């Protein structure tokens, strides 16, 4: 996508194979054996990463897409998931299972930023870099005005927020998938599930500044995002400045609408912040 690739950082070369990224004057050297762990946003599941997993694996990397509790193939119901600990249990189990010397590139989209931050608190030594894709980024939880804005975004404004919600396909088309292929919108309409809203409101539990800031962070800003508009993304960036900010000129769902550009951004983040695990 023209003008989509605009990294705001210098890339430190590492050894291993070289990938030439469009609009970037210098080749990017990336490590062959990187492991990317991909976390979906609300109402989605591991299925939404199918293009990203394919691109990463064809590039010689490992990619693991996780179904959080009540999402994808999980047998739990959204109304039974009340805390972030419950919601993130599949992610925690995955990270616990890693070899003690392995570090992953942890990638979260949208509300999964809360899960990324939670994982950084629990396993900072296992995460080489945390990547937030138009995602909630912070360690102090949500302020009252942010909670109101969040509830307004998902159409759940009330004095007593619901425990769960799901995007209608009409809302999803306009706010999530504005630039996505019709086939992916149809796929999503078949697979979206109710998401546990209570987990976001629980996101500040037990998060410490020291661990949160111990892992490098990259924020991927989506310039045509209608769910989390650029101004809201800027608020997350300015409140907790990451080590790098990239941009993609696309909607809220780059795994569908701009998979090649997203793939390149992930490789660039990994090249900057990882060292060989082999």
C-alpha cells in the first residue's frame, strides 16, 4: 500500500538473512528463528491471524496465534470470564511452556494490548519486544473518561456495563473492516463471538511500572482506524511513549486489510529488538 510504510526509528542490523522492505532505502536484517505470539482483540480469535501466520511461516519464522478464554475454539462462555487472569489463561500457559532461554515477539491487537501488558508483568524475561497494534497500551489501567469512551465505542454505555458484548456485523463492517476484502468480512461474520468486557475494566490489576518498562515496546498506529481513531491511539502513545512508532495507512484490522505491510512491520520490530535465540 503506497505511503503505508513509514517507520519512525533507525534499524540496528543483526546477522542472518536480509529482507528488503518497500519504501525503505536499506535492507533489514532479520533473525531466522524468531517466534511471534499473536493475540486477537475482542470478539475475534486466532483465526483472524491466518494471513499473518502464513506470511511469517513462509518467511522462515514460528508463529503461534492464541485463542484467549471464551474466544475462537475455547469452550468457555464470555459471561463466565470476569478477570484478566481468567481471560489470559491460555496465553499464560503458552508462555509458561516456553524453554527458559526462549524469547518471543508478543503481538497484541486492539483490546489485546491489555493481555500484552499482563504478560509483560508475568514474564518479562520471555518477551523480546511487545508490539501493540492500535491497542490499549499502559500499565495504570483505564481512567474514568477512558472507560466511558471505551463503552461508547462498543455501544455499551450504561451505569452498569454489561459483562460481555459482540459487534453486530453492520457495526463491524464500518468500524473494524472498512478496507478489508469481502471474503474476510464474511469469514468474520461466521466466527465472531461475544467478548468478556469485564476483563478490560480489570486490566490495571497487579501491573507494575518497573516490569512494564523493562520490555521494549513498539506501537503500530493505524491511520484509518474508525474504532480506535488516531487521536485515541496518540493518547496511548503520549501517555506511555514506546521505543518506536510505525504507521500503516489502513483500518482497524490490518491482518485482513494490509497483511503484507503488517508482516513487514513485525519483521522490522523484531530486527530492532531481538537477538538470535539459536
